[in-house]
C-alpha cells in the first residue's frame, strides 16, 4: 500500500465491508438464539403434551399424536438454519476473497468491486452454490436437528404404540 491517503469512496467501501461483516456476525448469533429458543419451546411443549396425555386416561389415545410437535418445530428450526446458512456462506465467501489476495488487489486498485458489497445474506452473490449450502436437505442432516426432533418424534410414536397395545390388553 502506498503512502497516499485512502480516497473517500474507497474508505467508504472499506467501512461498508466492516459493517457487513458485523451484520453477518450479529445475524448468525441471532439465528443461534432463535434456534436455541425453538428447542426449548419444543421440549417444554412436548413434555407437557406427553405428560398430560399419559396422566389423563381419556387422553391416552392421543400420546402418539404428540409426535407432531417436534415435527412442526423441526421445520421452524430448519427454516431459521437455512437463513443462518446464507449468512455463513457470505462470510466464507468474503474469507475466500481475502485469502485469495483480492483484498490486496482492492487496495492497489482502490476498489472493492470484487467483494460485491452489502449482500450479508448472499442473496445476490450466492447463486446455486449458496442455495446448495443452505438447502433444506443439507440443513436437516445436522445432528442438532435430527437427533433432538427425531428422538422426540420416535419416543412419541413408541409411547403411542405402547399405550395402544396396553389399552387393548
């Protein structure tokens, strides 16, 4: 970099990149909080529904239906994870540009054009690569989703079958 002062438009672009990275980080953190809260609500609601159905003889037949609760909440969490993955993709995209020397080139050319600034969720720069990275098929394969929600669903189904068999006996 030369001893010349940074031109105003380039300084603005650098500041915009900094703000974009801060926005990405804060958005990822926010999505983590939302998914944590979703998990908490799932466990509370599912536990109450299963407990209520098992404790009330007239509701025993509905124990198996409590499997719907984790299925619905898993969809909600997967939706938020998809949004989060778009922010993660954009962060990684910027990181790849920096590691490839594009930041140094930007300083030499006094232009951040290669960074396609202010696209924190990767809507404009992402394309197919970003859509694949954030696809529902990819997101639902996360152990944090399928172990919790799948486990609760399985427990509901097994309890429903057990109650059904015991009620017939």
